[in-house]
C-alpha cells in the first residue's frame, strides 16, 4: 500500500489529533482493514479492531454490532458511494474521521487497476461537515494540513500551501433533546 510513499506527515498529524480526543482507555473500531496507521495506534497503547474488508456501503454489521467506544475512519469515506448510510448506523458515540480534501487543481484519485482504491468523493470541508451533521453527528474539533510533494511544477507548488487533509472529532447528537427543543 505504501511501498513508495509512506505518509509520515499525515500519520503524525492524525496521531496528535487522535491523542487529543481519545484516551487509551477507550476502545476503537477502525473502519478499513488493518493498515500501517492501525499498527501505530496499537503501538501507542490503543485497543483497536478493524473491519474485515466488507463493503461498508451495504454491510453495516460490524459498526452495528461493535461495543467499542470510538469509531475511527481515516481516509475511508471518500471511497464509499454513500457514506451517509454507514455514518447513521455507527453505534459508538464518538467519531474521529479524516478525508482528503477536494483540490480544485487536481482530479479525483483513481487507481485503474484496483476498484477499492478510488475516490468516489473528494469533499470540501463544508460538505463533509454537512454530511456528518445530517448523519447525526456534532463536530467538536477539526484541523487541516497540507501535503507538499517533492516535485517541481505548478501543482506541487500549490500543494505546499493548499490544505489536502481534513480531520474531525465528532460526537453523536442527542436526538431526543433536539426533538424536545423543536417542540417547545
């Protein structure tokens, strides 16, 4: 997966954000198969289980049956056709999720030889916020960072100051209190 490009900067920012909002006493369901970042979380003392490669657009069994405190989703939702559905089905009350942001100067990512390694969505931050809100989540904190590349050209220059990644910490909205407030 990361044979030629290990995302050290992304992993560093992701770990710092995770540690800010999730204690090692809280158990984590990490959406996506085991990967280098889930290994980093384990080495930091987190209890982590991963999904097994099921299609999260149609199979919600793992997120519905988990007893973990937190769900993490690092660069997962852009691969789903309908991320709203799995976001609604998550049983945990905390979510830490990151996405690659849509870049106006670059087309959406597509690996033509691997249908699982394609971006159906590349969100702007407001679109991801809206998706989370509509799915029943309240964002408590967020951060962005750039992803410069060591190449020469206009797009590499733009990547040095244009944010590429967006991460959020969200909690499940208390839907009962929202209904009560609307009826008053």
